[in-house]
C-alpha cells in the first residue's frame, strides 16, 4: 500500500524515531524534544497534521544513571502546514522556509521546550544532591533536508530557573523505505552544554559533597554526549502505524568523569521503545 508523501514535510517515522530515542537517551526529558518540523500530511490533504500515539520506553531514570525504568510514553504532534508545530514538550515556528531545489529544504525559527526536573527521591544515587527544578529552554532551531537525509541544529537557554544554562544539539539522519509499508530510520546526535547546565546535573558543590558523600566536582562546559539511534516503522493503514526504536548514548568529557556518573552511575545510556500512532 502506498501512502501519499508530501514534499513539504518529513514523514511520521522520523518524528516517532527522534521523539522516542531522545526521550529514552536522557531521563532529563520525560517527553522528548523533536528535531523534525512536521509530520506526514493528514489523510484529507488539509493544512493541519495531527498525530496521537502511545507506547512505552525503557530508559535511564536520570541522565547518567546506571538504572533503567519502563515508562509510559504518550505522544502528541500538531502541525500547521510547515509553519508551526507542537510535539510533546516542544513548540516552534519556522519563520524562514527556503527551497533552493526540489529536494532541498531549509527552515529556521524560534523554539521552546520543557525539560523534566531531577528529584532526589528518583534514585538513591541522587541522595544529598538536592533537586534540579523543571527547565523551560527557549532558543532557535535550524534544519536542512536533502532528499531522505537531514541535519538539524538547535541552541536554547533555560529561562525557568532549572539548570539556567545553555544547551546546543546537532543531529542528523537518513530514512529508507524497505517496502511500501516498512521504513527504517538511522540517526545520530551530539550535544554541547555550558557551565551552568553541567554544574546543575553533574557538578558537586561542597554542601552537596558533605550530604552525599561524593567528592567536590566542578563540571565545565563542552561536548557532553554523542549517540546513535535506529527506528523501524510499519504502516498498518492510511491512519495507523507502529514503531520500534533503540539507541545508545555515551556521556563524554566532564559528564563522563563526574563522580555521580563514575561512582554511582554509568556513561553508557541505553534505551528502547515501542509505539502505536494514529494520523488524523
């Protein structure tokens, strides 16, 4: 069965893959930020793209944890043409949209997203480190699509008093149609964080050291992780589809060397997920 594709929007399999893998790679997000700016067009050919789904992820219970948990994962995506989008914790607007060629698209605009808090009670390894509050990150995002391949960049700063830092993310991937109904997505990502972000999630102050038993540690800015993800999506009908994802992220540099990770956690972050989605 062939489902019509739009030259204006990436496909739903991209969004499900990125949403699932990003959420599971780091438990700092309960729901994932998505780099894809739109989904497959609605069945009626209108301007609105609405996708609703649910599933479960297997993910670390906080960024740098050695313990994984299974979490329910609701998925909501709403997009208007290729202009505005809402996906889980992320909302954005593509102010700049350029097509230098038929199979090339460039988009650029503001973005805002939610990052889950990190409570001490979530894991015994966090005892004495205090709570990192919920973060609202506001910034900009850019994306380049060339045929089935894409690259995306985003930079955002927390404005809600969570980590109060700046996070930059670079990602890229390619999508393959293995058959009319089965698709494969491969992607990779890396992220950079400033001192405020790194100290919030990986640093240990003298007060925290006295309470937790960990040594004092000052985490500096830099590349904090790199990872790869894979997703399979099977289209059950014009509206229904199912996706399975898996991925691995390696914490790097000061994140990897942090006492919380080195002594109580792990730099190796594994994840997986299974989802069912309905396209309106």
